[in-house]
C-alpha cells in the first residue's frame, strides 16, 4: 500500500514538474529573424507589352504548396499569358527557366490578385483579389471581386468561391463585407474597402483589410481582420467550399499605438497562417513619397481572436525586421524556418545588391526565423 502511494506521488510530482517546465518554455520562447537572401525573379519575357504599353511585373501574391511556387501579378496580361504562374524554389531567380503560366480562363477573368492561402491540411489552395471596386449598374468590374480555390496539385481546374455554383465571380460576398465594415461615418455599409490578406485555418477563412473609406481617393489605412467559417462539401466527383454567414471583425490592430517609431502610413499587405508553429503572420507595407518598406508581425490564434496586438518581428539585435526599398506584398513558408516575401514595387527601378529591377522582374526576400529559448527558473 505504501509502495503504491509513493509511486503515485512520484508520478504526480513528475507530471506537475513537466507541465510547469513546458509552460515556462512556452512563455519564454521568442522568435527572431534575419534576411538571408534577396533576388529578382523573371515573370515573363523582357519587352512584353499590352496595348502598346510595357507590362510590369507587380507581383502581389505568392504561395509554396509543397511542390511549386505560385506567383500572382496584380495587372492584366496579354493573350497567351496569365497573371498567375508557377516556378520551383530551385529556379526562382534562374532567368533561363521560364515560369509555367496557368492558362484556364478563370485565372484571367479575375483582376488585381492580392493574396494566396492554403488550408492547414494542404488540401486546398485559395487566391483572392482586392474587392476594391465595382461599377454600379454594370458587371464590368465584378472580376475585381473574386476568390478562386482548387485542390492542391489540380490548379488547372480552379473553382470560384461564391454563394452558388454558377457565378463567375465572388461579388456576391462584397456587400456582406461592406455591411460588416459599416461605421458611424458610413452607416449601413462602407462604400470602399480593399482586401490584401487571406489566411485559412481548418474551419475559417480570414481576410485582411488594408483600406476603408469613401473611395480609392479618400480612405484610411487599416490592419483589420475579418473571419468567416467554411465547410467542404462533396458534389459528385468534385469538392466545393461553402461559406457560412457568420462574418465577424476579430481584430482591429492599431499599428501607430503599437510602436510609435514606425512609419505612420503602414497598413496590412498580407496575412498567413503558419501550420508549423500554429500562429499567424502579417505584413504591413508602405508606399509614400517614393519610400517603399514593409514590416513583419506575428501573433498567436488566442491573441488574434481576443483582439490583442501583433508582435513586431525583430532580429537578434532587437531591431525590426523590414524590407527597406521594397514593398512586401505576401509571404509564404518554404519550410518551418524560411519565409519567402514577394515584393510589389509597382514600377520603381528598385535594386538588389548591384542589380537593378527590370519591368519583367519582381524582387523577393527570404528571411530565416529562429526560436530563442530563455531558460529561467520557475
């Protein structure tokens, strides 16, 4: 009897000690990062033009699906090309290995792509446009309001995320988001907003709002997160993603209050879920008076849904990790420790080392993340 009690007491002691230790390490863990590589990728052949004008690669979205890198250009492309293409990580800046363009008309019908996402189980890839414009009384601009998705590895058969199976765009969701973003200044529904972030958990899609206001000429910068639940339904031999009607604003992050030393015009430019660490990453970028830059942030799901502030990613010296001279627009995970940032530098002749960007190129940065554990006493 005494032996059994002693054994039980020892087991309880070890379990309690292990829990305390694990809890201590979790609280003490700190993420730091450093830039480990920069370069240019070629989006199409030099000299490509549309309607007599030079086409620039303004890459705004990127995703590594475990096999290929997907890149989306937020500008229209000539016939025979596509705003969405793939490369492999190994040939990212190899000018002799051209991209593979996704030519289904569904990709060309969408306009101004902004962010990729992949479900944590890697079953589906999603791609969202900016939702920043419609034309009253016309369907001409409905393509700016589009969310595409496909089974990973089957990008030749994309579906349009919509309330029904016949819509060619996702414009049916635009008014619902506009109503959610209504305010005292804009009761009922906000006239203008811009989506630049898209992330997927196992149950929800999260949209990052960068701008909202009266119009594209009169707005305020934001870092606001909107969520909606989804489910996957089988329809014959295909699978369809269906959205619920539980749209919510789960986080309204005020960047200026978080760090007063940062530039004032920063706003959300990407939102991603990290399946390796079970947390979210956000990019905030700026383009003002010729200055291009972007900063990296992170947050746990619990803090995100509790409307708590994001944490600014810093290097080992405590300085913010950012991309001076480049406007980072999206981030993807090459592996557990390497993050690839794609830059939309518009038409600026930005540089990487001694190289100057050409119109058919987009700059990128790879940052390596480390976990620092501070072993302190309980």
